[in-house]
C-alpha cells in the first residue's frame, strides 16, 4: 500500500499556471483553439475561486468576447468560429464573472438561444441541429443569467429532460441514451434552475451517483470506469443539488484531487501523475470548492459560477 504523500492545495502555483496559458502557443493551444471560449471560462472561474481574478484584464477579455459574437446573437469558440450554444453560455458566464453583463445585448442573445428550441422542447447546439441535454443546460443557465427565461417554453424543455430519464434514475444525452455523469449533471442542474427537481428520484439517483466513488477515493463517470478529477464536479455537484453529498467519503475525494496536482509547475490533471490541463484544473478547484476546502471561494453547483457572482446577478439592489 503506497503511502500517498499528504499534500495541501498549491494555490499560488495554480494561479501562475493559469496565467502562463495565455502566452503559450503549443499543441494544446492549437488543438483547443475551437473551444478557446470554454478554456477562458475554465481558467477565469478558477482564478476567481482562488481570489486572483483581478490579476486578469477584464476589459481586454470582454472586448475579445464581443469580437466572437455573430450578427445572429450567438458566440463562437474563438475569433472567426461559427456560433454555438455552448460558447454562448461560456461568453455570458465570463461577462458575469467580471460584472460586465451590461456590455451584452441580452435580447439578441436570447433570440439566438430561443431559436434553437425544437417543438419537442429539446435544444440544438447550433444550426446543424445536433440534439443533446448538454444544450438544454447551456440554454437554461445562459437565459437565467440574462433574466430572459420567458423567451423559451420552460414546460416543454422540462418535459424533454423527463423523457431522457432512465430506469436507474440517471439521464442520457437524448431519450433512451445511457446514463452518464456528465449528462446527469446537465439535466439535474437544468431542472434545478427551472424549479423542476421534483421530477428527480433523489434517493435512486443519489445511490447511482455515490456508487461512482472508487476505493482510491476518486469518482468515475460510469460503472467500472477509472476515477477522473473532472467527475469530482459532474458527480459531486449533482449530489449537492440533490442534497445527498453526505453519501460519499468527502475526505478521500479531497485527497484524490490534491494528489492530482502538479506540485512543481502548478495545474491539476485528470488522474495522479498525468499531464495537467486547464479543464481539469478548473474542475479540480471546483470540486475542492464544493468540499468547502479552506481558502477557495464557494461555487454554485447549478450555475457553475462563484456564489458571490450568482448573488450579484439575482440579488443586486436596483438603486
Ligand atoms: C469536449 N470535452 C470532453 O469531451 C471531455 C473529455 C474528458 C475529460 N475527462 C474525461 N473525458 N469530457 C467531458 O466534458 O465529459 C463531461 C460531459 C459529457 C457530456 C455532457 C456533459 C459533460 C471537454 C473538453 C476536453 C476535451 C478533451 C480533454 C479534456 C477536456 C469539454 O469541453 N467538455 C464540456 C462538456 C459540456 C458541454 C456543454 C455543457 O453545457 C456542459 C458540459 C465542458 O465541460 N464545457 O464547459
Ligand atoms: Zn476528466
């Protein structure tokens, strides 16, 4: 039994790692070019959770985001890339982080998103028509932040998610799709935002979710799979929303995430000793945040934004 080196959260190293990303022009940057808007959301939300968002230039980032917006109202994953609902959510999330939602035309964005809703209540990701519950989550999260939920058919959106529910209590990407932790997060978080969690069997799904924890303490995405740091978010945020987070061993999950840090160069990987990336760094910090690790700002399990940002959106006193 190898004695895992007991380690603490290397906050400063992760801050330096994220700040170093913007200057790199390596393989990852090219491969991830089409989802740079997602990468910006992951890096900047992690920075805010680590009390370091002020190290970033919000004005410069907001200007870049607006350059990614198309006449239809949707945002692409980078300059010159086609609009897609995923990057439209990420763009709005980043503007919310910087308290710059006022620079966005909420009606124009809402018009793009509501135009992607189908007669059966589902959402397409873009004009090419792929249907996935991920897109329902992106639509509902984005429109809620913009206060434009009235522009879609909430009842039909809910009905479609209910049709994606499986006998194991979980959810897939479309009706009949296999339960997967990522899709479960999207459906549970979207139902929570729409005030429709009564459609979820909390004990049945809570059981499926807590069964994702393996001996080593990490969480996997489906039975028999290997643990992966990003499932610390997909599974744990779902458990928090369902009020069943006490059904897993939080101490062992915390140690698993801390063990996936690169102690020297910063960053967090999907599993111990693997290469770090900004995606797993964000989901590792977010997982520790849900575990209430000291020194990390709390994150909202449904909006995937720091709680102080969500509070500012919904409870700001209009002067
Ligand atoms: C496209 N993608 C994935 O497929 C990752 C790959 C992976 C990472 N660790 C194990 N596999 N898988 C992933 O995100 O699965 C979670 C998930 C699947 C389906 C629905 C929702 C979440 C990752 C990027 C990535 C590629 C390759 C390696 C690391 C990260 C990705 O962009 N995931 C998206 C999934 C997503 C998309 C849209 C949403 O509304 C919500 C979630 C994301 O988290 N956006 O913020
Ligand atoms: Zn992963």
